[in-house]
């Protein structure tokens, strides 16, 4: 029962540890910040430029969750929509290092940090992605390690550690 | 949290509230932030191992954050109505761990709660404490949808700055010095 959506995409077997995915760029406007904040993070320093200037952030900055969302979107465009993805298990060590301010441009790289087959679900491969997100001045904005599932093309293949 | 650092305990579980997800909202969020086929296309999603459309985990987490912020505002109002001054919460430096445990589908009502796991005074920000909070989300079958461990700052009520810091703060408040500091 092959999945017609993903059958021609890269599968778990096609990935290698150390593969670096260069992300695109996302410019952040005042409207972007305020529209996300209204829906998900309605704190005064994400909604009102005057309040933001006097806050710890020093100006209008995006919600950390919006920065995370833009980063994920860029990985979907460059990578996750080109592989047989099966969703995510979660993430570890998300660090917001510097706020993403109005008119900043977000970019970065993602590196495949580890690959292993799931023993309980032989169809599933577990992939850890390390994010290194930067602004236009190459300053660190956010890091995190995302754990996602990618489909194994041949679930009957022996596990590498078993084969060795 | 809307409590002062000193008043926060690690026993209380705070029921933050709940939210019902619709198909339109799931697709709208995913088109912007997570356009994988099982988040944006109900027909294509039937071919996935989920068997249908599910919300992006990042959507569920963002909604959980909104529910928490709304809870904080309501709690502030309640404290003011009782003649108390609400505490002050600060920015979050990060998330130690986020585990997505069960998918969210259109029509699901998810409830969120928060428990402070531990607290300590901040080394980097004088006058502030650092909290580690567990935020959990459950569906109507009481299955765990996600569990997260989030760090955040909370202001100390009883903080007395050291003499040197008090002098600096007082100087910073004087117009002459403020002009100098700006330069």
C-alpha cells in the first residue's frame, strides 16, 4: 500500500547524517508580528510599538512562537515537502537567543544530527534536525533540535545494527 | 504566571482553559507555517498514516500559549478585583522539551493545564526568578496531546537592590544622567 503522495519523494534510506539544509529568507513586517500576536500571543509588547520600545525587548519583536513557526515553514519548503514525512515527535532545547525585530530577515541552516530506525514501528525512521537560525546580521536568533519521522522505503530490511 | 515569584508553589495545577479546533483554522495555520499535506489537504491526508487531516503540532502549541495568556489576563483582573497587585511575568528564554503525543483533529476540544516544576532566583537578571513550568494538553478522551517543559522569568516582589544598584537606578532616573546615558 504505497502512498501516492510520497512514493516518489526521498525516503529515510536516502538521508545522511551531517546533511546541511540551507534555508530561504523570511522578511518580518510590522503587520506579520501584530497579526500573529493578536491570534496567539496578545502581550502588549508584541502588539503596540510604543509599549515595545519601553520593554525588555527594546522594540516591536515577533512572538518566539512565530519565529519558531517561520523556521519550521522554511524547513518544510526546503526539505520536509520533498521527503516522505510522517509528522513530528517534538523538539528539545529550543533557545530564543535574540528577539526577531520588525524589518529583520530570518534565515539559517538545518543539519541532520542523527538517523535511526524505530524498532516498534519498522516503517518509521527517526530524524533529528538541528536548527541554527540567524538574522540578516548573522546574529543567532534561535536554536532547537526537532525530532521528526520519515518513512522507510523497505521496512523488511534488517536494522543496520542487526546486520553489522 | 501572574503570581509573584515568592508566592509560586510546585503543587498547584492551574487549569488554563480549552479550545475547539476547526478544519478551516487547522488549514489556515498550516498554509502559513507548516504546509505538509496532512495539515493542509483533507483528501491527500487520507493517504497518510494519520488517515486524515491533523493540526500542526506548532498550531496546537500556539493555541496553548494563547489560552495561557488569556488565563493570565483573567487572573490579573481577579486579583485586582480583590485589591491585590498582580505579579509580573517576563519573557521566556526557551523550551527544554516538547513532546507531541497524540494528533489533534478538526472538532477536537483540547484542554491545557500548567504546573510549576521548580523555581530559582535568576543569576543573569537581578530582581527576577526563573521558573520551569510543565504545560500539558489533553483531548476529550483524556489522552495526552502534548507535554512541554518551558522556562520563563517571574519578578520578585521582595527584591531589594544592592546599594550600588540603587544608586545606579536613581541616577538613571535623573534627567541629566538620562541624557548622558543616551549618548
